[in-house]
């Protein structure tokens, strides 16, 4: 087993981890990728920039409703005010009734603006009071760079949030079983009820989730889209694979699904390495908790055999990146070789049966030499390296020409 030493990959835009994943390829104005379990920030760009969040606002709308203590089987009556809101909507009519559960499905699947107003008026008594409840809930969660003036996210003065805050709010909301069930639903049927004397007319409405990942992304757990002209395309959602659960939050995207898939795929494929980098930087969501620091120095956490391997005369290797796809590893290898360094690609089997491809430089006989080489690589190429002790027995290495 290879034991990592002090140097960890950093998540700067020029980081080696992202060498085959250029930050310039992401169109969103504000981005954060988070370990949903710990709140650890794995990647971010301008994540605290206040921007219009469009219909991702409805995540918080649903959360305030779900925590109101009211029964979801309770019916709410549609006001005239609720019918005036622009699309997207169910085209409800004044006096119609819907259960709170159906309103939540319409809100989170088809992003119905009229449903958001019916909920806001029913829970808060007025849209203004409900918006105040939303802002207060956000602040209670640690989302202090947000202010909400409506429950639907249509552009309005003083209505703003950040990618960081929306990720924080979504992570919290996803712990609610009802919220989680709704955002994972692809299609549902809701009903509006119109009183007609002693009888009642029931109108069935099919609502379909706007989150494309539910159809074509392995491990998608749900999310919420948004769009206005001012906000451009927005998304907050989560995905899980192999024990890792990530939340991505993007505001102001011009290529929403391209950005989202790229971030989630890379984060899930490189989860362990990104966690190491994030632990070094110490960046967490406002309500995230860093892992407890060990009481003993790191060397005491190693077995006797592992501790001895740290002193091995076999020396040290610089690891520049780790990839599931060989072509991406070879691309980084060529970049490093172009700078005059003899990089090689080493294949390493994983317990899952897959193979990871590690881009490495070395070996160096002394730790000091490895540290000096790592600094030189960072200064010349903008790449940060992990220093690992050379393994006495290594899997077959691939050294493409």
C-alpha cells in the first residue's frame, strides 16, 4: 500500500488534476462542487458571487413548506394573484384547490410558478412574509450571502444567492425524505379540484422533471433547474457512485448540461484524490465540518511495515495526476514531457476491478530531492504533485513512448 506524504494536489485552476479538464471549458459564471457528506469543497470558481438563482429558488421554497409542520394532504386555494404569474406554470384558476403534496410535485418537477405562489400564500399568509421566512431559513443554515423576495425565482430587485449558498441549502434539503423522493421522481400526476355544487371537477395534470440527469446520468439523485434571461441557466443537484455523493451548484451557465456532467463525472472519477486536495486547502461549506484532526503525528498512524517503507532507500515518486481513462493520463504525460521531464504512466488495479492510470515522475533517492523537484514542476508548469514513497513491488507500469 502506498502511503501519501505531505504534498497534496491543490485545486487551483492550473492544478494538475484539472490539466485535462480545463477550467476555461466551463461556461457557468459561478460554480461549486461539494462532497455532500462532509461539506468539503472539491472545486469552486467565484462560488460566493451574488447572482440571480432563477428557479433553483424553489429548493428553498419547498424546504420552508416541508418544515412548516402542516400536513401535505391539506388543500390550499388558488388566489387570483397566483394566476397572474408568468410561465412556467400549471395555468391554475382562482378558486381551484390542490393538496400541498401535489403543489410540491408541480413546484419541483415542472417548476410551476403559480404553485409556488399558492404555497407561499398558504404557508406565509402573503408572498412577502413567506419570502422573509425563506431568507431567515437560509441564514439559519449558514447561507448568509442570499436574499429572497419571492418563492419562484423570477428576476426581482434584491433577489439573489450564490452557488455556495444554493449547494448548502440543497444538501440540507436532500436530508428530508419527502424532498428527496420528489426530486428523484421523473414524472408524476397532480390534480386541481374545482368545486361544482355538491360535486367537484378534478383536472389531472402530468408534471415531468426538468432534470435531464435522471434519464441519462448514472447515480443521479435529483436536483433543480432554473432559467431566466438575467440568470441564464442554473442547476443544483447531487449524484452518487461507489460510496461518494457529490453536490454541484452552477449559476449563470450557457452550457448547463455540459458543465454539470463534466463536473460530476470528473468529481466522481477522482473523488479520493480531490478529497486529499480539499483537505489540504481546508475549504468547507458554511455548515460543513472538517474532519477531526488526529491526536498523534501522522507517522504513528502507519503500521510498522508502512513506517519502515517511508525510510526505504527505494526513494520517492512524484504523482502529478490520477485518471480512469488512459488517454487522459497520456495527454498529461505528454504535456509534462514537453517541459523536459521524464514522466511515465503507471496502471494500478482498483478493488472495483477497474484500473486507474497515474501520471508520475521520478524516482528520487532523497525526500529533499523530491521536494525540490515538486517545487520546480510547480514553478515551471503550474502543476502540484503528491510525493509518495517508491513501492518495493509495483504493478506493471506502462511507459508509452
